[in-house]
């Protein structure tokens, strides 16, 4: 890093002590950046993305003050590889955090090894800190424990809540404390919430408010083998009011998931209220997204991490500018998590480092367009099938297993639920998208991949992950 990049922001802006500077001539500091990641939040379970029901009034209000990206996609369907892509602007096959502790596949499966974000990876926090920002993270998912390397670039990294999947009020209190003690420099704050993630433990008042919501769709009787708790023991905190009959209904489980969204909606409102009360909404970018989605029996299964359909990868992206500039704009262009780092650095006025694989979305935020007309997103790094990859366009998705050659092709216009595999019926289109996916895999790794770093999983962390069903 050259000397210019290490110069603190406070030294790059004129500061006159003891003199009154007219408001019109005061130097304007770069904006604060507050990145809110809601674990396991599907885009279609927010009112601003079409959910019908009393699920997210506060998030919808935030969306009305923001630019909403309608088609944002994560790079992976589970937390560790997805968050690594979000914070480094590297695809999973490049940053290398793809193995689920050797539990399902790969060398070392007999003895779990922890994949660590390599030091060579340049993170969003590192770039902002080198530019003079104060940087802090408050996370509540054990995959983001500092043992995995995610603390790179943060002056303050609070992962204490990762041991307990702490709910939103705990995270908000920790964020509020740090904000009050942060100092005067511009800051980058990353907060990661777990309210939506299993176990589905939202209060009954949220369940009752959402029962019968139109977007929960048709109910279905589940067999004993189909009840998610029988396969994923961490998927429910069973309340006293949950009858066995109710737990064999699909609507019950979808409502339990939606209840977590509604509970988080209150937590985010508390955080936004504090930011507004502190006068920070006028000087900050507030960015809300999710690391991945959740399968709610759309393909006969539950949870996340094992497939690459929209219910796993389509996530919200809501960006509120200082003073709510451009409020209400909606962008239909396909964007990806790897685009966030270059975009946020650009908004902060920080030069982009070499090697980023995402695009700067500033032009879209300003109402313009990107230099390329191609709209695609890419995903990989499932827990169980290392060769599974996908390419998505505005109209189609191709899922390819590069090891077996198995292909699935879906027409997202006529079949948005991705139920009918058209690979055999449309071989030319399938071949075209397979070639595009192959080109992406070659191009993304052309400059090499980061040398992976591993270490033994700390026993305390291993126990915590196992207790949560991982």
C-alpha cells in the first residue's frame, strides 16, 4: 500500500481549529457506511419485494427511502463462502472458502479442517481502514468467527454473539454502544443479524400476524419424513402452542420462517431510529442485504446450502443514500454480491484495488446504466457438491455439475419456481449458457486463485456448529 493510501482521511481534508467556516465552504467528509446483513433472508419475503402480508413495514419504509435492486444474487447458498465474496469482491472459486469443514466432501473429511480467509485477500474493511475509516463488525453467526479470518481490516470485531445466535436486540445494543464511542472519523460498520435463521424462534405474536398471509401460498400436508425437524434438528425452537398436527402443515413452517423476518423488522427499526437520532442518516450510506436465502420445501427440502435455485441465491439489496437521495428508485438490472465492495469503495471516494471481480454500481445508483449490456450472475460452493455451478440471466437459469455433466435449464418467465428442467428440450440454449458458465470459470481464475489456508477447528467452535445442526 503506498503512502497516499495510508494517509488518514482527517489529514486529507482541511481542518481549521478555532475558526468558523461557513456551512457552504466546510469540507465534506466521506460518508459513513453501515452494512446490514440479515442471515438467510429471501428477497421474496419482504413487502418491498412483493410479499403480501404484515411482514416488514419498517424495512419497506427503508426501501421507500432507498434505491432497491430487484435482482441481486449471492455467490453461494451458505454463509462462509457468500460473506467472503461480499467482503472481498472475489468469486468463491478464487477466495477458496468453499469446504463445509470437510463434513460432506473434500480432502480431510475424516478430520474437519477450518478454511480460513487468506491474508492475501484484500477486504472491504482493509481498504476503508487504510483510507482513514474507523471499522467495526458485530456478527452473530459462528461461520464468521475470527478463527475464519473475517476480522481482517476491522479495528473492532465483536463475534461474542456468534456463540449463541444472539437475536437482534443484542446486536443493536452492541452497535449502538460502538457508534456512541466511535470518535469523529468516518466509519464503516458491518452488522450481521441471525433473527431469520433457524431455529425459527420468533414470538407467537409474529406467527399470528402472518398466519394466512397470501404469499405463504397453498398449504400442504407433510408426511412424517417431510417434516423438517426430522431432518434438520436445529430448524425449530418448538413452542408450547405448536401441535403435532400444525407441525405437519407446510403453512406452519413457512409462517415460522416469516415470523423471524417480522421480528427482525423491529430490530432494524431500533437501529435506524438510533442512527436518525444521532444525526447519522444524513451522512451515511445504509446498505441492507442477505448472505443467502432459505428453501421452504419448494424442491422437496428445507434449509440452505445444497442447491443453487433462486430461493437460495436471490437476496434483497437496499441502499439508502445520505439524506435519502434518489429515494424510491428501483433497479431491475442483475447485480451480485461481488459488486458491493467496488461500489462502496467508489461511494467513499477510495480508489479501487487491482483484482476485484465485481462491478461498480454507482452509475445504476445515479439512474444511469453500466458499461456492459450483459446481465448475468454466477453461483457455486454448495455444501455437498463441489462441482455444482450456475449462471443466471434475466430469463433463464442453468445449473451445471462440472464433474458429472448433469445440467438443469429453467425458463424463469414461464416457470419462476424452477420446476421444469428444459435442458433436453432446448439443447442449443443449454449449450450456450454452459459455454458462458465455462468462460466465467476460466476468466475468474485466470489470474490465479488465492492459496488456501487451513487450521484445525477449535473444539469449542466445532461443538457450537454441531449444536446448531451444521
